[in-house]
């Protein structure tokens, strides 16, 4: 019997307009889930799983059927699934928790996992971020703004949202690195935070589209940035002792 593990994955951006074949991207993730299914005790989806999602009171966007079905299958079989809201899939309300039986987390979460202490977050808004980012986070989470937005027909809001997402990607050309100001701000914040919170063993983030495993200067804690599934196909696993970063080689990568 294989030892059970907890898996962490981030930034799938399913449905992104720059993907040549969104179904191919979806099948790749499902293939990975199936490959680790027998080992999986829990799955943490660390944000930006969907490139865009807006959940209305009576309808939900089309697509993602295969992926949602796989999450429902995991949940029904006893695997705990946790979905952190990112800066692209902000507007998840009650549909996914009710239909799929998953936990949705908006913000940061400190939790014991297999006897070790984890600080978990998507990564946007953690630490010293720009004023514009803080403004947008507040705007997108404002209830009045959400109601006004939902009053607009999806034929207008969906193309607008995908256009916004595409513009954001084009404005950050080149391979992402840990030298980006937002990433530097987060790492500095965590270095300071860990001094006053020595009980935390691991800090897990997505968002930055880089793969990093950093030993913090304050002690034995590690800060892990998970990468993405738009080019790196990376993930992390924890078995109660070791936390490892892996890269999935799929037939859909070719």
C-alpha cells in the first residue's frame, strides 16, 4: 500500500484565450490527477485554476466539464479538495462547494497538515504589494460592484474579462522571475513574518509562475512557489516528512 500524500498545484488558467486547445490543457491536468490518484489524500488547488469564472445566481459559465467531473469524483471518493481563490477565478461563490463538495478559501490559511504547520495562499496581496493591486482586490470583492457586474449580460462581460486577462499577460512579457517587485515584496514579508511565527514549517504559494524552493533565513522553514500549468506543469507533494517539487510529463505536453 502506497503512502498517502497531499498535493499542491496552482495556476492552471484553464480556459485562457491564449491556449491553442483548452480541452487539451484540461485533459493534461486530469491525466496528472489520475497518475497520482492512488497516493492522494488531499488536493490543494492554490488559485488561478480557471482563467476566468463568474458565477451567477441561476447559471454558471460553460466549459470545464471534464475537470469539474474529476474533482467531484475525488471528493466523492473521500479525497479532500481545497480551492484557493486567485486573482483570475475570484468570483467563486457557492456553486462549486455545493456541487463538488470542495472547500473554497479566499485569502490565507494556516493549517496543520500531516503533523506540520503550513501557511497557504495564492500569493497575490501577500506582503507589500502595489496600491493598484490592493485597489483592484478591493474592487473585485466589493458586493455592490459584483451585483452591478452580474446585471450585465455575459455576452459582454465574458469577452471583456478575457480581454483584460490577455492584456495582463501581454503587459508582463518574458519569462517570470523572482526579481519581479511583487515577488520580492512577498518574499521579504515572509522572511519577516517567519521570525515571529517559528511554528510554521512551510509557506506555499502560486501566482508568480515560477518554481522556487527557498530555505528562509530565520530558521528551518521553507517557502515554495509552485510554478504553473501553462508551461512548467509543476506541482508539490508532501508525505508527512518530505515536501518535493515534481514536473509532470504528459502525452499532451508534446
